[in-house]
């Protein structure tokens, strides 16, 4: 493989989503408590956000805590919540300074009250920023999200605001936690696991997937650049033929001229 710094990044994902996995194994390999891996993992977030700003990626969505992660041992869950609170407190001014808008998806109501308060404060304070939308998936599970979508649509139908046979993809998308965000162009999962683990099941329908063995605490800017370079080599077809896509591209170029 070429040195990543020499890699030619021809196309950058507009929306990058990451399943930040492998913190526990990183710590266990060093005979350290799992929480040390989580702490190290938080440090990586800062550099990944910076690199996204440098690359020109406009949306970054990070899977930080899943609906299923509530089932982990109590002390690990508590330590993760503590880390999240400290991360938010520490990052507040730096996010704002860098023009980043913070957003959250998932069942945020399940988070401890102090975290919800600081999260909502940052979301409010950064609402006018537009260099990057950083979305944290917290207490997020795609199946849970879809159940909530079904509940919202059913409530609208019962209220007479929507007739069930007219429900469209647009109506459904409007009820997703991610409404207002484009679908991810590129998904990175670290730690060698090749699964989605209940992340963005609807939104990932046409996302390019990328799996790396690197554990999240070891994931560096050079790994991110290598992944993005690989994204630039992918050919997305969205169910069409390559010839059809070429014709569409040529037409949009003509319009641009
Ligand atoms: C990802 O790392 C972080 C969270 C799920 C909160 P893990 O804690 O899942 O690390 P591994 O997969 O056990 O190594
Ligand atoms: C997915 O990782 C969730 C996060 C990274 C926050 P998990 O470690 O929870 O997923 P599984 O258990 O390996 O599928
Ligand atoms: Mg894991």
C-alpha cells in the first residue's frame, strides 16, 4: 500500500459515519481495565473531527453508545456516561470555535439528566454553525428508531393528518432521528467486526462500507485518509447501470456549464 500521506484523495464523502469499535479489546490486550480503552477512544474523536474539517466532509456521525450497550455491566455503563459528560464539557468551546454544529440521535431521554442538560446546551449554542454537523448516536438503535417512526406515523394517521395508504418514503424519512441529514456516503467500522450492529439500518441502504482491523484507540488520521482514498476508488451505482450514470453525469455537467 502507498504511504497514506501520498494517497490521492480524489473524492471525499459528504457524510461519513463511523462505528467506533474495539476500545475494550485495546485495553484488554494491555491488561488494562476496559474503561482505559474508552478514554483513549475519546481522544481519537478530536483528531478525526479535525481531519474531517480539513478534508471538507460536511457531516460526521459517530456511533458512541447503542441501545444494546445499556446491557453491559453497570460500572462500564456508568464510566461511559462519565466519559461522555466530560467529553461534552471539554469540547463545548472547541466545537464552537471550529464552527461545528452538534447534533444527537437516539433515545436521548434515557441518558442521565446532567448529560442531557449539557448536550442540549451545546446543541442550542452551536445551532448556527455550519462547517461540520457532528452527530453523536447515543442510546441509539435502528430497530428502536423504526419502532418510534411507526408510532409517530400511526399517531398521525389516527389524528387524521395522514392516510395510511398515502404514507410515502418522504413521510417515513421525516420521522427518522436523522431527518434533515443526508444519508451517509461512507461507513467505517474499526476493530475487524464486519457487521452493522443495529446502526442506521434505513440510512445505510446505499452507503459504501469499509471495515478495518485497526482498533478504535489506534485509529489515526493516516488510517482515516487511507479509508477516504479507498472511498474515492469506489463506483456507486444506486441500482442503475454504469452507462446510465455516465449519461446523468454528462447531463449535469452540461447544465453546470
Ligand atoms: C466500542 O468499543 C465502544 C462502545 C461500544 C461504547 P467496545 O467497548 O465495544 O470494544 P470491544 O468491541 O469490546 O473491543
Ligand atoms: C457497536 O459496537 C456500538 C458502538 C460502537 C457504540 P458493539 O461493540 O456494541 O457491537 P457488537 O456487540 O460487537 O455487535
Ligand atoms: Mg465492541
